[in-house]
C-alpha cells in the first residue's frame, strides 16, 4: 500500500472515519513506511475521542447488540421495558467495552469476568441497582457501578445481549446458545432442515395437549419438543445444555430466580464442544454469571475474538471471503494459511498480554495488511 492508502486503512480501522491532518501529513512526508512509524500513528489515533467512540461501535457490531433498539417485547409482561431502557442497554455495551479496552489494568478476560456494570439511572433502576446512575436524560451518559450480588458483570449478563436473544414473552435458550457459539466461539451450527420449524411446532402442540393446562418451565418445554429427531442431533449436545445455563435471565434482560408462573429456574448448563463443535470436551457452569466467567479463560474465545477483529479490519474472513455469498469467490490454500497465521499471531497477543489495544496495534503492522496482491475475479 502507498502511504496514503495506509493512512486510509489505519484511520478507518481505528476511528471509523477519514484520516486527520496529522495522519495525512505523515503520509505526504513518507512517514508510514516502517512498522515503528505505523505503531506511533496507531497509538496516537487510539488516544482520540473518535477512536473511543468507534471501539464501542465495533463491540456493538461484534455482538449485534444494537438490535435492542428495535426488538419487541410483550408490553403486558414487561411494561417498564421502555425506550429509555433500550437506549441505555445499547449504550451499556459500548461504554463497558470501551472501558475495558482502554484500561491498562484490564484485558480481554475482563470482558466476561467483570464485577461492575455501566448504567444510567433508568437502567440502574431496571437492573435493581437503585440509587446508582445519573439524572441525565442522555442515554450515553453512563457511570460505573458495582454489581456484586446483582448477578451481573460481563458481556453475557448485559440486558441487551439477553433481550435480543429471546422471544416476545420468554427467553430463548436456542437463540442464546446459537449466538454464543457463533459470535464468541466462531462455531457455526449446522443449518436446520427446512422442515424443522414445522416439526417443532407440531411437537409443541402435542405437548400442550398432554399438559392439559399444567404449566412447566421454559427449560422443560424446550427439552421436550427437541428431544426427538430430527432436532435431537443438534439440541441434545450443541444447543440445549449451553442455552439452559442462561435461563436465569428473562426475555427482557432481567435476572430471575422464578419464571412468570412462579416456577423455580434451573440455570445449570454445560458447554459441550469447547474448542470445536465435535471435540467432546465439556465444561459445566451454573447460571449466566458463571457462564460468562467461563469465557474469560477460554482459548477458543480468544481465537474467535481475533478472527472477528481480522474480519472487521480486512473485510474478509480468515477462512473464506464471504461464506454467505456464492459470488464472493474462494481463498487459495496459501491465503487461508497466511490468514490463519495472522489470526494466530493476534490470538497470541491476547494470550500473553490480554490487551485488545495491542491486538489492534499489531494488526496494523502485519505484512498481510501492508502488502496486497491483486485478485482476479
């Protein structure tokens, strides 16, 4: 890349916008040709307010949490799930991620094991942390609050993540397991057969007839309608055991020990397939906070985060150009090897330092970034 092309890459990757005057001056003076020069510019850019805001945007894109702004809930069951709460939940993710990203004493693991939250007054009240927060009407004006004893702390206990991976009236262990595997472990579940939704609906109808008005927990309901094939092959190991461990949060992102019918919640869970879907390894956990803590030390979670940062910056996957597009073309074996090597390099940084800022810095100095090969389409 030319110095001006490099300036564009660095600026959009770190700040999400065009190069500032200092970066353009460096490019014009030929001062973006060495790794040391690039590192200096990345450090300078990361210290800007534009970068701080953009890191929050990256977190929201990575986890898809801005969907909270439009997700629908039953207003009868959740009357206080207001626009103010939605906006605060979206801001919480960004404020929390940015804090961990920039705090030199914290790192990747703290994204999951933190014992604090970021809230304003509406969200603090919603979470049951009364007396915490600000009186500001700005949903982005968040403050750090101790969450000890509140069963919160870490990305997987945030209202946004829990509420978007739920249904209108009840939590969805299926959605939660699917998104945790896809976004945090880079494990893509097999696509369900087109007949699966109809089969599951038929099983649900039969179960409701058998219950004859008796109520059971959401966990028991999901287990019953997915215990037979063709559902069982995925649900019994890959979906249900993981999703059930997050049943202690309702459809609106609130912590619970009982469901709407007064039945006790069983939030014991198991991650089966720790490194890959079929590796046979498993980890037991008890509830969402324990499950979140689990991801703080998983090598597979570090590797997946690095792969997501790689895709974000390069606009290409490390193992496929765009797996969802048949017209995207294929990577060569050499490219796959080189890209995987880059992801491994980034992962090693998280493993040794935990620093996400250092990961972004190292990304900008990779030969893979600075030297490009023209692709024939």
